[in-house]
C-alpha cells in the first residue's frame, strides 16, 4: 500500500500564500481528494481537529466560543461542515484579532452547506480554495507543469518541457485521479472496491445528509447516466425520459452533482448576441476513473475501443488544464462553443490576459480540415492564437495562429 501522505500536493504553496493574507482559509472539494493530507502539509505543527471523530466534534460543539477563545492557533478543523454552529463562534474569534493572519485552516466536503455557512458568518474574513484530485504531475511525482502558467504566451508554449509520458497519461486516464486508488492501482480488487464504496458513501452518506428527501435510487441511476453522457451537450428531456422524472428534477440533480464536486458544467460561450449558438451547457463527470467504473471499462483496450473514448479523453485533458490553472490564476472562466451552423470548439479559456480556444483530439495527428472550426473562431473573436492538444510527439506551429501542444507537455 502506498503512503498518500508522502505525496506533496501542488497547492501547498498557494494555500500558504493565502494564509499570509487571510485570518482563515477554507479548503473545499469532493471526498477523498486529499484535503486532510493537504491540511497537514500546509500547517505541519498545528493542532488538528477532525469533526468526523466524535471526540473532536464534542470538544468543539459543547461551547464553540470557549473553544476558540482558549485554543492556541494556528488551528486546523477538518470536515467543518459537520458542525454548522462553529461558524458564528469562529467569526467572533477572528474579529477579536482581525489583523492577525493565518490562524485557522478549515476543510469541508459538502459544498452547499459549507459555502452557505461561510457566506453567512465569515464573508470578507476567509479565502476559499477548491482542492481537486491529483493532476498528473502530482500523481507521478514530477515537477510542476508550466503549461497553464504560459497559456497566453505562444512563444513560451513552444519552449515547454515534456512533463510525463504517453503511457502514464493512458494509465491515469483509465484509473482516474483520486489519490488512494491511483497510488494502489496495481491491486485491481482494491481499486474496483474503492470506487464502489466511494459511490455508496457519497450517495448514502453525503447526499442523504444534505438532501434527506431526495430519491437516492433515482439519483444513483442519474449519476450512472451522466457517465455515459460526459462531454456531451446536456439533453434534459432525454435524461428525464430515461429516468422517468421531470426536467426540473433533472436540473435539480445536476445542481446537486455540481455542488458536491462530482460534475463539472461548461457554459456556452455567447459573446456575440447576434450569433446563433447552442445555449445549453455541456458537462462531464470530473474523474475519468469514475466514468470508466460506471461504463465498466477496466483495460486500455476497452477504453480505446469504447465509443465514448474521444469524450473521455477530452474530459481528462480539460480537468488537467483546470487543475493547473487554479494554481496560477485568480480570475478566469471557461466555456465550450457550438453555433447553430455547427461551428464548434471543445474548450475556451477567458481571463484578463486573453481568450484562448482549445481543440482536444486523441489522435497523434490532425487533418488540417479538422482545424477549420478553430481557425474560424480565432478570426471571428480576434484571438491571439489557438491551441490543438493531441497525442503527437512534438510541439509545433501548424499555422501563424495555431500551435500543436501534445498532451505530454501539459
């Protein structure tokens, strides 16, 4: 069994920086992405309270005001959403020494409740950062990727160093990026049981607690169906019909899946109001290992021969880009684009530095005709350049405004 605690998370530097500027920092994210490990890596000598442990929960919940006024800081509280009444007491403690930074580091898995409590009690006093599962540099212990940092500079992209191997990417795409099953991936029985238990815990524990009136069986079937439609534009009517539920219920389920970090929504890019575009969001299950679990894909051959392989690979690349961007950028957004006349771009990143369209292909080379959509988007929106990410073997300029960056470089 691998030791997860030995894997240094790439967000350590960013969280420490936030603690230098805020009295409290909160880590949010799905279960089992490594938040507890990150907490301990950031504040190695701080007192640690895990509210999933009854003893720790009782200490904090009996008299939160007393606890915060008599407990030395810095202080770590894991799974803080379990005890909502601590947030008002935490606000009082922060305000007592408002200018003192880096005092409290919290984590929480259930975003809807946690964010609500933060907004009501800690607005202006706290920085929030999402912790994803592994990016592939973390998974294989490599140096930090420079792709996202240089995303808006075509000349810098030409000078990137290869960050991993194609074989490693294929393995990570198949197995997924949750730390524990990936680090013990050679144990196939453990790996498969881990995903089964993860879904069971997510639905029967988190979702049941957050939404006690939800039809859990229907929601589980809904999550399974999302795996089959990952990477596609959302068809609410189709999902509603298949599950025999209403379209409003489908939208509610999607909000729940997104709010608990299982699902990622990509908005439609609609910069020109006169342009007729598809407005429905596109989306995907965020971990490809989870997608493959639901699709019963267990080998590389099964993955590459699956009709959804192109979509799965696209999800894999998009998630890697976003994980890396979170480390370097504060203000950015992302979209997909499809017009009524079928002009389509897989992924678009927008920030004050510019607008970058990105096409994602699983092949080693791309026919120039398949780049026409990318060229058209670059021209129409006056982009500095666009990027093709594929499985080629070298970075290359395909035209003045299109650069090929193989996946092994991002």
